[in-house]
């Protein structure tokens, strides 16, 4: 019986999981989205930097952090009305090791007369659901979304 299974594997027959298309989307547009998601930096590669002077730019942050590792993204948080910096930012590196180096190097560092704070960014696992019926009770919501807590 084992010989029959070996022959099936050798001639390409057998397990359905080996067929192309089972490992991801078949549509070209969906494949592109899939590839973009897989290219995102891993969890734990983003740092929070606080205590920044109000005149700090994204370019300043890149100069501060580039020696520590390859940067994927810099997000300088600004007030939506005044467009002025709020004094903190998020820097995403392409790998976790660079983020850890940033925490060690930037924490308590003097920068333009200010003492910086740096820590690994904390993920907020939230899900927003809109357009739900107004009369939906918490019990009904728990049935629809059977998570541990709502």
C-alpha cells in the first residue's frame, strides 16, 4: 500500500494541498494585496518616540534612527487643526532587532535640548464595526462576534 502512495506522489497525483492556488489568492489583484501584506514588517518592529521638540520633522527622525536599522515608515503625529507636531512619533523598522536597538539607543537621549523617551509600540487590537442595527443588544453582539470580551 505504501508503494502506491509513493507512486502517486512521484507522478504528481495525491494531496490537493500541492496544487497551485491553494497557498494564496488566484486573482492578480488579490495576489498583489497578499504580497503587500506579507512584505509588512513583523509585529514588534515599531517604536514610540516621545519628548520630541515641536519643530522636529520626519527627516530629523530618519536621521536620528537610520543608523540603527532600515526604516520602513516614519509617522510624526500632528494636531489635526493646527498641523503642529504633538511631540511624539512612531518609527517602524523592517525588523525587530533594529526596533530593539532604537529603544536602547534613543531612550533618555538628549535631542535638541529635550530628553527623549522610546519604547516598543503597543498594538491596539480593536475592531470597529459600523452600520450595526441600533437596537442590537450586547448579548446579540456576542453571538455575532463570539470573542472572549466585547
